[in-house]
């Protein structure tokens, strides 16, 4: 079995344990343990669906089954049945909220991402990548990052061991940009890219000259981002680096950043502030009891 599948299963088991505790006392008191049931999960608004694969694994962990005519990453209309479920009634009732929470949250992230991507592409950023950040809820990073990918976004760093990212606090403790990049090149594998945060056009040039692979333009206005790119071009450094813009970027102002010519726009809001999609689960007894 793939390690990724094992990790997902472990996470899902922890979600079930968190919600059920020592048992669903309401269901156990009211529902015959031999009763079988079937049901469906309905998406109550237009959305990009994410989490179907994970929901299916969740059902399998409690000896239930799930099937869908949709695939993760597809757009669905309000009122669509996105998942059909079968199994013992107690098991389905026990995981109902966990399953809905997972699908609602992941679909919310995917939908928010798709919306931002659409705006950026429409407003002049045909080749720009929309990325998320590490602003994810503890324990949910895999699920939120996967939802971003399904919504058409880039996952950025999954963990701090993916790439070097030298930020302002690092520079306060380690020295200049040039010194910090040199240390990173000496001590980190050549397989890892080095990204440097810059808060002014001059610092962007300094990072590029120091040998950074990626320059992160942090908390700049679209105008300052454009100035940074123009200065990199003037110094004949633009083609040597990937340029990323980040900080305070929303669906309302992303068009200005997309038109600036950056390669990547990272948006923390698509994970930390995505609104959950409204979903519901309808369960009914099967004709057979056991």
C-alpha cells in the first residue's frame, strides 16, 4: 500500500476518533446494529468538488462504500448528488459529520482557488501560477493543499524541508541576503531551490544577484511589484529568477498583480479563509436488515 494512502488513513482514523470518542451514544441507543442503510451526499450550491477520494477511504475504514459519478476537481451545480453511500446504519450515522466536514472544507478551498485562478487568468495573467501558503490548519495541510491543487492552484512548499525560504526573521539572525544565500548553498542539497523574501525593488535585485532561484516580493503594492520587475529587467536579472508576489493579495486586488508579469502569486486566504461549501447527507433504511 502506498505511503500516501497510509498517511491519509491514519489522519482519517484520528478524525473519526475525535468525533466519536467512546461511541455514538445516540445512534447506539436508537438504531438496530443489524440495520443496513443507504444514502447520498448533496452539494447545495455551485462548487468545485474536492475530497471524494478521501471520503471514499473514510467510508471504507468503517466497512461502508461510496460511489460517485463525479471526480475530484469537477464543477457541480447546486442540488447535485456527489456521493452515494451504503453500509450499516450505525456506521454511516457515526461518520456523517466527519465526512461532511471533510467534503465541505476541501470543496470550499478548491472552489476559492478556482475562483482566484479564473480572475488572475482573465486579467492578464495567462501564465501566472496561483499558489497557496503554509497558512493551513494543523493536521489538515495534506487535505487543504490537495484541495488547492484540485482547484487549479499550486501547492507551494508542503513542508519546510521542500525548499529554502529566507525571510526577514532569518536575515535578522543570519546576516545579509548575500551571506544567507551563500550559507544555504553551502549547507543545503543542490536539489533544493532557494527563495529569498524582498520588501523593496532594491532588495529584489540583491536577492537575484546573490544567486536566489526565486525572489518573493512580500507585501508590495502592484505598482511596487511592477517596479521590481522593471528593475530586474534593467539589471538583466529577470530571466535568472522566478518572481513571486505574496502578502495581502485577495480576489479584489489580484488583477493588478496578475498584470505585473510575476510568475507566481501566493494567496493565504484560499486555505485559511475559504468558506465551507454547504452540503447535506440524507440516509434511509435499506430494504434488507442484515
